[in-house]
C-alpha cells in the first residue's frame, strides 16, 4: 500500500477514536455538571470561529461582501438560504470585482 493510503487510514482511526473516546468518557457519568455542559455546548461555535476568522482576516472585497450578506441573511433565513446567498454573492463579486 502507498504511504498516502496509510496516512488516510491513520487519520480516520485517530478521528474515530477521538470522537468515540469523548462519548465513552461522558457516558460514564450519571449527571454532567452544568459548567461542563455549557462548555461542551460552546465547542461548535468555537470550532466555527477558528475556521472563519483566519479566512476573514485575509479576505478581499469579494469575500467580505459574501460574509456580510451571509450574516444578514442568517438573521432572517435558514442555514441553506445563508449558504446560497453567501455563495452567490461570492461568485458574482469575484466575477465582477476581481
């Protein structure tokens, strides 16, 4: 087998063990402290922030326009509407603005 395939397999195993490990540790407790639960509930927002923040800091005018439009649409629309609006603005802005 090639090295790339072994790296993919190792990454998949590490990801699986990380996910199942957290579940196994939490499932051993009868009740979870409210602070721990609040911390766990904050994880998705923290991960999303770590993905969006670097891209936003290095973004050009097209990306900023898409972020602003997606943010405004998210206030009223759903997730799919936000994604489609942001993607449409990004494509159009890159086409015409550069």
